[in-house]
């Protein structure tokens, strides 16, 4: 195998690893969120149907469920940070391979987004594309040329934080009333 074949194989492995990470993240999220919503709904139903004053053992059940799920969310968000880190490393390596092999797709996208920073030689090569695909309003029509980790990871973290706040509020409600 020559160097080019090795780099292309490494590029393919990085892509497969990123696909695998994305699949793991969304699968674990959907399973855990489904279980969490069912348990949270059961607790909310129990609080609503029995009235706000809860029995002593129900308060401890709410506390145990809430703290358990909050701790699982905490560990899950740490795992999510790790997956985002690994994805970023894979994307960075893919970009290095593209630069080394002279793959043009992402280089052209970066060039079109950073038109003012391009050298005159590169502007000559991309002038036709630049006129056919104008940038438009910078904050609206940003093409995000460089590889980035999936943006959904941040949304998942915020969702987890919101659910943890809901659990804390249920625990507080259970012990105040």
C-alpha cells in the first residue's frame, strides 16, 4: 500500500468512527430520555392525583428517583463531552488528510467563506464559484466550512440540564408540602 491509500483508509475509518459516535449518542439519548420522561410523568401524576401533601415514603421515593436520575444525567453529560472531543479529533484529522491529499471540496468551502483572507492565486481559482454562490448576509448564510462536531450535542446537554432542573423542582415540591 502506498501512502495515499493508507491516508484514504484512515479518512474512511475517521468517518465511520464519527458515524458510530453519532449513532451511540442518539440511541443512548432516546432510550434514557424515554425512560426519564416516563418516570418523571409517573411522579408528576402521583403528586397531582394524591394532592400536594405526599406521604412520607412517597417523598423519599421522589428523592431517590430524582437524585438517581440527576447523577445518571451528570455521568451521561461527561460521556457526551468525551464523544464530542473524539468527534472533533476525527474531524481535525480528516481535514489534515484532505489538505495532504489535495482534496478540494472543503478547501473551496473554506475559501468561499473566508474570501477576504485568500491570496490572489486562490481567488483566481475560486472566482467563478464566488460569483455563482455569493455569501449573502454573513450571520444568515454562513456555510460553516470547517469540520465541526455535531451541534446537536450542545442541544442534548441543554435538554439534560432542563430535565435536571425539573427533577430538582419535583424534589423540592415533594419535601416542602
